[in-house]
């Protein structure tokens, strides 16, 4: 028999696809351009970002990593989590694609 605690631990380490979008504003219109950056992070990190319980230095590190990956300084990037069917079975809220945060690079 599998304990609930072990199940929660294994699910917390389940990987979630992160999709990055460059935010561009022209004439009051906000447009999103997908960036070709493939990243997977753990479900517990996604939940921490969504719940705003992550340490503030995370966003500085994320901005620095995006600059290293070729994103122009001064631009804004939106992060979205793309959940799979496995995540939806765990928690019905975790389905589809959800906006996590926006970062100024």
C-alpha cells in the first residue's frame, strides 16, 4: 500500500513544462511572442510561484538566466505552466496552461 505522504512527495517532484512569452506593447495593445526556451521544473516550484511563497531572489536569478539565454535586457517575459493529464488527476485545478508570473529582464 502506498502512503499519502510518499505519494505527495513523488508528485511534488513531477516535472511541469514552462513556456516563456516575450511581452511587447504597441499602440496600447499587448502582444505575446513565444520564446524558444524549453524548460521543465518541479510541480512544487510551480506551486510556490503560483502561491507567491517563493523567495524574492528567485526572480533575480530567473532574470539573470533569461539574459544568459539571449533575452534582451529591459524586456518583460511572461511564464506559463503547461500541465499534463497526470497533474490533472492529482489536482483538478492543475489542467491546461496557467500564467505563473511576469519578470522584467
